[in-house]
């Protein structure tokens, strides 16, 4: 019953197998190995983007920060949601990698950026007046930090505002597989066909040990990104172990299969919570994360039984006090555990 | 016959086994797993440093840059050798992570810093005068970037100069295992008992997939390092895959066994080169790297036979033109390949 | 009828006189002249702070940014009002000088930070958790960016919240003279006796050519500030021309006299606007800035007659459309011009 | 007898007069005043560069650092002489403003960069290889930090090497007036006609209170420079006091007249030293700085008589020990003082 994070589950056995297979003989370091070339080609295929610049790194924060730094001048501001991972959970990595850019927070009910709020924030950011910071990239997250997923129309209304203002758009896709599965659209549709210029294509939260791909649909950013990656200490010498993971991830759509499994578990949790009169969903789950609340006593029961999840409030109140919780399912969550958890809090 | 780099060989099978074993069930992310605690404890034992702050990262450049940034103010200068990896091969990572510190280059015959040159550079760097940058940390590399190893006396004369000036000392130990084996001294002797304050304890070049440990003998630096690591995108969520590697590395002294194997191969190469009248050692190899020169024709013969190594000069000259080469042995280099290579250039 | 900014009026003749007087013979550069020593001593007297570290710079933005950078680590966030000059009008200078700190915006009705909002923002900023930025300094502005002035109780409630959280407090005092005159309190009361640790003591907007003093009540920050000032290109070689201005500013309380004059003009404007049925004050003016609105036709009449001020809205609407305006009085504003302006918009 | 620095002499009376004249009524701030427009036009005339982007700042270090940051990416290295002001005397300002670029030191006998050494340093800096920093701008200083001046041929050989490598060239012209007078060439000849792309056009050391102009011959750099200047806290609000100084400086060639006077004094000093059997010139003075050595006893005699200059060595030795000295003449140095100084050390 582990619903604490999709960062804490195991890697998929096929990924481990690929690592072992990759561990044969010598391979050129720093991404000069054939496996990396193959992975780049495969990602271009997946995204229907034959020109894209594609690079592997080891963490989601570095992928976001390096991509944003490549798109953003130090004197610009990045438009992000007020619950964005880049704002809340990266200890200022975007500010560090950009050389001191600002982050402008946009309202995001249910974790999804409000177009009117974005439009207002962009308009309020002077352009061409030297006193204030200048408009920089828009960054969006899907699956959002509240477990919701942008519909294509919603997404395009946001990227449209950015495009009208001449701003590049980055997508934090730490859970992009879960979003794709939730929406049932293609990677190209969710990204460049919807106005996205760069993607942090996550793998770590979906069954890898630790690999993300930075994708720029316009390859003009390639060399700058390479320099920033190296200078940031994010160019891995034994690069084959990154490419091997990513190759296994994409082979036979393992990534989508894992995401489907995670989403299914979350949907079952959500369904059970809806049927539970004492519980309430805080946001409508659309992928593999469930934000909800249920009584303190149920939190304790579940915890006592060994369930791991994130209680987002005070557990010292009365038994019937509603306490919010975050439940995250990874690819390996079993139906049994899901049912058992629902029973415990039921 | 792969002598291009110790970055390009395979990981040790025991390390792969440990990865597989670590891939069971759930584990708390971001280094909150028991395996990380165990690794920290083990490294403290190895270094006889029960108070040391120990952190894992994925690359050598990040380990160096984060450690130096923790020891160095932005307005200071780092004293390093003129062939140091931090100067030559990290694309300005120290400058980036420190917020713009300077690097002051010190003469380093055979890759080893000259004490008189260090003393002069420190003296020439004004302290307490606002116009110039201030004195910052000393960083040393052993095994050096020329394949040589500091003797303890040499090392202590350098750290003594730093200590007299009140400066902290960092050791780039990307190949520290090879240095320890070469010197036959203890980790404590080579580090804190010799005046070293922080170590980049390398594993990647010696049989791991990609893990290094930053060690601070004074734990006062712990929290700042943690923040810098996170902010730099170098805190791995699925941290168990780093700790598992490092645990296997240290278990039963596998790390020293691998280093011994690498050094032995290099020693055999060096011996063969000494016996070859047409070849010459450029620096006396003391670990697992051999800098040498031999005729252009021998370069071509070896290459044609499939040997991989770094020819550091023009291969378009006459057959008997001496061309420098760098030969690096990793743990997996076989005696057969070594002999075959020597035959080829003989 | 110049109410555009207190940046655009002339310097006081006594200040010009002091400049001429300072232009005799040779003087040691970089602040090593006796006049700088005298100014430092005088500022310590004025603030009843005999230990304070005091430094002169040429612009308000540099004073703020250098002071904040001295108080703030790169991985921290600065708490400021959502209309703060450091947020709105310095093109990211605080982010640049701190090495990428964040700014957390606090609600500020009428330009004055709301204690509950500050308390909530501080509480929402995790401390000791590595994922988010850490709590950093609080910065307050008085006279605020809306022409209002913190009462001592209000100010102390804010600094108290910071102190309870262990955070240093900076005061952007670009118009501190106007605030002091408005409140009729002493510099010490408004600053260190109210929990302020560092002050940007402005002179430029109040009759100088361009000098501000950074004051740290705890001198431990002295050397770091000196290095940051030099490294930021803000250490003036011919420093005597800065100290001469500041000396004249403080001599015989010229600074307070000028502030009184400016405040008086603003009070007259405010009174006239209150008596004008077609006009409305947007914030209650408490120093030398008046935020108000009056009909578009009156804007045009005043402008046609040569009045200069900042119309903060659309001047293309109907004649009776209310349009906001910012009116700023400097020391040199004449009663005649004030009356004439009121007549024009009456 | 003040030969300590051209930073410590008075401003020219005509400059003070211009300041007083500028102090009439109101003027738009931040360089939007007509006087700034006039100064920009005048500088374009002086440099025969009608398209140049021209900006005023208050210090030489900020002018250099902002100009270099505009020309240099964070992952590049700046080629400068090993005695350059940017390397020795700006406390890391270039590193700070560029976001952590490196400085690569080039040999500079007599303060003038050696073309062969530059060529070798450029060649040794890999381009297009991600591991090392990339080639960035060349910066030269004339008058050099040893009192020498580049002849046009020498200058062009250096800029030619940069051009061949596609690198921009910056000129630190803190004493450019003295160089122009020494060479008797036009500003255009010394700069863009000799391959210079950007100039720090100094005024502070030659009779101003504190103004330098950054000049970019290609105006594409204009907006970035403006943002960097603002963000660096170097955009002066009461900008008219900067433009007034610069206007007076250029009117009727006052700047050249002052430089001529300073150079003449230095030439007289040099002549006297040549005729003094006990003294020796260390570099052949070509402008307003004299590097020389004379006996310790003469140092003491001069100091006792009130002379101010920089003794660059130990004054505790025997009377006849040669001790180096730096003597700098500003525009106001009198013939009497020069003769008196020569007598004292004679």
C-alpha cells in the first residue's frame, strides 16, 4: 500500500534487464555511444519530430531548469502556475540556472493555469521598458501538480496567449506518459501541435531508475543546451546507462503500458473515494495522482496498517476531522493493495 | 584493447547485481532510504571520520563544483593546477556553481602542483584589499590529470601552505582508489590526516555506472551542500540506485580490488613502453593512466588492429614521428589485451 | 508644475556648493578620503548607531540589491510587498545580485504589507526542507510605493514576524526622509528600534545628484558588503563627490528641511483634491506622493498647460472618465505651481 | 606632488561649471533628457560612428563588466592580458556580470599583449568541444596597466587574431584620451578601424567626477546592454549630471587638452628619471603613467617632503636598494611639482 510517490516504486524489470544488457564491453562516453543515437532517433519518432534536439539527463529538476535556462534570458520572467514544481519543489533551480530570472505566478485552479490570469500576468509585464523584468517563457505542467490534465483546447488557449506575445513554451512532462494515456492523444498532439517548444520528457516517475529527456522541437537550441548541461554537471560520462533505460522505456510502448497501469490504480482509488460518504475528492483525478480528504481516524487506520501516503494536514485533531491526503500510484501498484487501502479508509 | 578512458568500460557485475537487488518494492526517495544511511556510515568508516557529512551525486563534475561552491565565496579564487579537470574539462562548472569565482592556475610539472608556485600565487592574491578577488580554496587532484600521484609529503606541503593562509582544501578524487592503491596508504591518511577538508570520492571511473560521494570532514557544511545539490538538480529522487552502487563498491573492498587491477594493467603497459626503444613515457605512471609517446606508424598499427586510445597529436606526419598518447586502464582491462597492444606498438 | 517624479528635480544649491568645495586638490580615492569618514560618523550619529557599517553608492537599486544580497543566500526567498520597487522596478537586480534568490510577494493594501499575509507567506515557506527555497530577509519600503507610510506599530508587527522566524529585515528608504518627517519620529525609532537590520538610506530623490547610503546596524556585514559593492562596479573611485553630497545633505538637517517642503506640497495637493468633487484620492497620502484619480478632461487641461505627471490609464476615453494619476512632489515644488495645478484640474 | 593616481585629482573647473548649469529646473530621468541625447550624438561624431549604441555609467569597472557581459556567454572565456584591470582590480566583476565566464590570461610584456601568446591561447581553447569553456571576447587595455600604448599595427595584429577566430573585441579605454594623444591618431582609427567592437570610454581618470561611456559600434547590442545596466543598478535616475559632465568633457576637445597636460607631465618625469643615474624606467612611458625604480632613500626623501605615489616594494631595506614606483600624472599636475619631485629623488 505505497501511495507516497511515484518516485519510490521500483524500476520495471525490463528496464533492469536493459541495464544489464548494456553493461557489455566498452562504449564511448558522454553520449557518443550508438545507444544514445538510437534513443534520440526513437524519441524523434515518438514525437513525430525528425529535427528535434534531444538530450538525456538524470533528474527532472535538471531537465526543467536546463530547458528553461536555454529559453530564458536572465532579465526575463518565467510564467508558471502558482503550484508549479519549478516554483515549489526545486529549491530555486530555475533561478539558479537562468542566472536570476524571475518566476511570475499565474492562478491555477485545480492545478491548471487559468487563461485569463495568464493573459493578465503577461499584459502586466512590461515589454520594452527597461525598469521591469521582461516577458520570458511560459511553462506548463501536465499531469499537473494537482493530478489534473490539460485538455488540448485548454492547453492551446494557454500556448496561444504565449505565442501572441512571442514567448516560447516549455512543458514539464515529468508525468507526460500518464497525461497522454489519460487524454488518449499522441505525443505530437500534446506538444508541438499544441504550441509547445520544449518538453521535459519524464521517465523517472514512470518506472525508470532516473532518466529524463529534454526535447527542443527547434534544434537551434541544441548547442546551448549541451553547454549548459555540461556546465551544470549533468552530462553523464557512462551515458549508455541512461540511454539503455530510455530505450527499454520506449520499446514496445512499455512507457504507455506502465502509465496505463498507474492511471488505472488511481482511477480505482478515486472511484472508491467517490463511493465513500466520508471522503471527498479535492480535484478530479485525471491521471495517477489523487488529491482527496477523509477523516483523521481513517488516516490513522491506514497508516497503522502500513499504508504510506502523504497526509497534508494536522493529524492531532478529532477522529472525524477531515484531513487532506495525496495518493500517488506508480506502475507497480497492485489491485489488491488498492482495494485494501479503500477498505481501510472506508 | 580499450585504453581510451576509464569512463567507457563496463560496471562491475557485483554492482549490477546490487542494482537488481535494490529494485525490490518501495523505498523512500531523495536519500531517505536505509541503504543511503548505510552507505554514509560505511564511507565514514572507510575514512575513519565518524562526523563527516557524506552525499551522493551522479557525476564527477557536479561533485567537484558543488563541493567547491560550498567552500568558496563568489568573490574568491580557487587555486588549482594548470591542468586541473576543474579548469580544463568542466566547461566552467566551478565558475557557474560558485556564482562567478575565479580559478588561479598554479604550475604543475607532471600534473603535480609545485609548492613554490602555489606559495607565490597565494602571496600574489591580496587578502583584505577590496580591489582583487580574495583567496579561496585550494583544490588538488590525485591521481593527477597526468597519471601521477602526490606523495604524502608533497601533499602535505601543499595543504600546509593553504592552512597557513587559512584556506580550505578540496581533493578531486575521481580516481582516488587508484591513488590509494598506488601509495598503499589509508583513505584517512590521504585526506584529512593530510589536511584535506573535502573530497570528491569517485566511483564512476572505477567500475560504477555513475556515482560519486562528496565528503566534508567538518559537518558544518552539510546543510548548505544539501541545498546546493537540490538547487543544482543533483538530488536524485530514486536515490536507492545510487546508494546500492556505492554499497557494492565498498563491500569487501571491491573498489580497491578494481583499482588494483587497473593499476596493474597500467604498470604492465608502462613496463612494456620502457622496454620499447621507440617509445617514451612522458610522465612516470603511478596509477592507471599512462602518458607516453611512440611513432606515428605504431599509432596507426594499433588503431588498425582495433585499439582505442587517445592520440594527442598529429597523425599525418612521417611514420617515425613521435606522437603522444594517453592510455587509460580500467578495472576490466585484460592482460591479453595489454600484451597485444604492446606487441602492436613494439 | 512638475509632479512626474522626485527623480527629475534639481539638486539643492547647498549640495552643488559642497561639490564645488570638495573639488580642491587631491583626495584619496575609493572612500579613503576624510570626507567619507566624516559622513560615516555623521550617519552613525543621525541613527544613534555608533557601530553601524555605512557605505555610499550611486543609485537606489544598487543600494537595495547589494544590501539584500548581503542578507540573503542564493537559495532563500525575499519577502516583499507585491508593489515593491525591488519587485517591479529594478529589472531583477535582487535576483541578479543574490545569485538567484526568489521574491515572495506579500499582499500590501495601500502599499503597506499586511501582517497576516506576511505571516501566512512565511509559514508557507518551508524551512529546513530541502525541496523549496528557504526563508530569507523581509524587505519593507517606507514611504511605500503608494505614498503611504508605516506607523511604528504596523512596522513593528511586521518586523516582529520576521524576528520570530529569525529573518533579517531590510528597509528600502529611498524616501525615508519624507517618512520621518511624516511620522515625526527619529531615524533610530524608525529603523533599528523597530527591528530593521539594514537600511537603504536614500538621498537621490530628496535633493542630491545621486547618492544613497547602505547602513547595517550589525557591522559583521561590513566586509562582505564592501566586496559585493566592488564586484558590482559600485565602488566609486572619486568617492569624495559622493561624500560631499551626503555631508551637505545631513548638515543642519537640510535633508529633513527638503523632505518637509516636499511633503507640504503633497499635502496641499491632497487637500485640494479632497475639496474637488470630481477627484478622488486612491490612497491617503502620508508623505510626498499622491495617488489619485480625476477626469480625463482635467488630465488633458493640466497637460496642455505644461503640467508633468504620470497618467496611469487610458486618456482616449470620454471627458468625464476617471483616470488615475501619480503626483510626486520634490523639495523644490513651489506653492504657486501647486495651486496652479489644482486650479487646472478643479 | 601627487602622483598616486589619476583617480585622486580634482575635476576640471569647466566640468563643475557644467554641473551647475545642468542643475536648472526639471529634467526627465533615466537618460531621457535632451542632454543625454546630445552627448550620444557627440560621441558618435567623435568616433565617426553614426550608428553606435552609447551609454553612460558611473564607474570604469561597471563599464567594462557590463560591456564584456554583453559580448560574452557564461560558458565562454575572455582573453585578457595577465596584468589587465579586469583580472587584477575589479574583484571578479567580469565573472559576476557574465554569470561565471572564465578569464584566460595572455602574456603581456610591458603591459602589451603578445600576439603569439594570444594566438596560442586561442588555439588551446577548444571550440565546439563541450568539455571546456568556449572562446569568448578579447579585451585589451590602452593605455595599458604598465603605462604603455599599443601602436596601431600591434593592436591590429591582436584584433586580427580575434577576428580570424570570430571573436568580438573590447577595449578598456579608461585612459583612452591619453593613448590618443600619445599616438596622435583619431578615435575611429584607434577603435573600430582597428577592429574594436566595443569601448569603455573613460572620463573619470581624466578630469570628470565619475562618468564613463560604453560604446558598441554595432547597435544590435543596445537593448541587452540597457537591460544589463538597469539590472546591475547602473542606470542613474538623475542622468543629467552624467551627461553634463560628458558634454563638458568633449566640448572644445577639453578631454584631449587634459590628456595632453597629463602626458606632458609624465614625459617630463620620464625625462628626469632617464637623466638620473640612480633611477631606471621599468617600462617606456607612452602616456601619463611612469613605472620606474629608484633608491629607497629617494623614496623616503620624496615622501617626507609630501610627495604621494605608490611604492611597489619593501621600504625597509638599505638606503641604496632599488624600489619600484608607480607615478601617475593627472591633468592638473603642475610643472613645479614635477620638477620638485625630480629634484627630491635626484
